[in-house]
C-alpha cells in the first residue's frame, strides 16, 4: 500500500438524505426493537425531531467514502485482500430521519505490519448546516503475501 | 430531552445506581442466511462472502460469514434497550476478532452480555463493555459503548 496516502483528504461525498423507511429497514436488519427507531410519535415523545437511526447506521453514509479510498488509483489496495479490523462511531448527536449528510474521508494513518498493511480512515459526517453529526473510523487490514 | 416524557412501560436506568461490573443487559440473536441478505440490502454491503458458499470457500473461509457490521449493529441493541433511547449512545467501537459462520440450515447464535466497564461521574457517561460470543468464542474485541446520562 502507498504510504503517501497518510494525511490525504478526499472530496466530500454527494449529500445522503436519510429516509424514514431506510431507518426502519436498517433497524430491522440489526434486530433493533426500540420504538424510537420505528415510530415517529415515540421518537417525538422522547424529544427527537424524527426517527432516530441505530448507532451503526452511519456506516451506510461512510460506505461511499471507503469506496473512494479503494478506488484511488495510487492507493494500491486490492479489495479482495481487505479485512475490516476495527470500527468506531463518535457522535456529536444521533442521526435523524430527514438529515442530509455529507461525509469527508481523511486517511489518518498507514502502517506496515510485516507483509500486511493497516490503513485507518476517518469519515467526518456533517449535516446540511455543516454541523458535525458523527465521525466513523475504520481500520482496514490489507493482507500481503505471507 | 424533556423530562417527564417517560414511556409508561419503561424505567430509565439511573447513573448513580450503577457500579462497575454490573451486568446491565443480555440477549441472544438467532442469525440465519435470511438475516445476512436482509442486512446486505439494508446496508448496501453486497460482498458475496456473506451469501455465497462458493465465494466464501474460494477465499479460504469455513463458510458464509455474517457481516462484521451486522454483528456490531446487533451487539449494541441490548444496551440501547437498557438505556431506553438509541440517541444516548455517544460512542461505540469494536474490533473484529473472529468471523461468525452462518450455517445454511442451522444458522448461528450470537450472545451478547453488557457490563459496566467504567463510570465517568463528571461527564455522566457510562462505558458499557460487550462480550459477544459465537460457538463459545468471543467475536468482538474491545467492544465498548459510551452511554450519556442526563
């Protein structure tokens, strides 16, 4: 993998509009049961503007930034050798249905570990006003020849 | 959040009543191949190792495996149910240590136990540590959820 990737920032992704049905679909897929994920009245009764997405929902928005990284011509990342090592979400606020989210990826570190490489990619996700919502951080392990 | 807006069937946990080591939630999840297809559609992750045995075998896996992000996504749910609101999760991190192999007929059972790992009284944040197991082995390492309290 190209060590010069470290510190590289990618252009912001196209805005992602969080739909209610997408929140419900994702919530069902991760076995969520909290009515605040499904029922607008329950979400509003709890003080939220709309349905609250499950904590790992931002991966849907982050995904397009990781696609940018894997497609970077000089990155030298072979997708078939990529293993997801670590994942983290750090919230300023939860994601709500109706949010329009934009993600910007920055490669925070590239490390070699014997034949393998580890790349840590931080996707900063902001709302339509540019205010921070959540940062999604992935560490990908790219297996080399042993 | 407005106080007094409490759901009738739910008592929010009290930060001050928590102690490090308390088990706050436990739940088992039955995963089937259908669960993986459903998650693929919901998340947009259509990597075929999560639904095709031939592709999984060709990359040296013992079988079709669950998306790591599905395991991460379900493992936090017992904590969300305990806290009473997904919006209270301030931070959530995991390390993927072992795959969850989902048998086409038997499926896979993933068990989650959530325990208080640390209490930050000043910030009123509880760190909840998850033990997530499949076939008697943990599949997530350093799985920590930070929950904000009022």
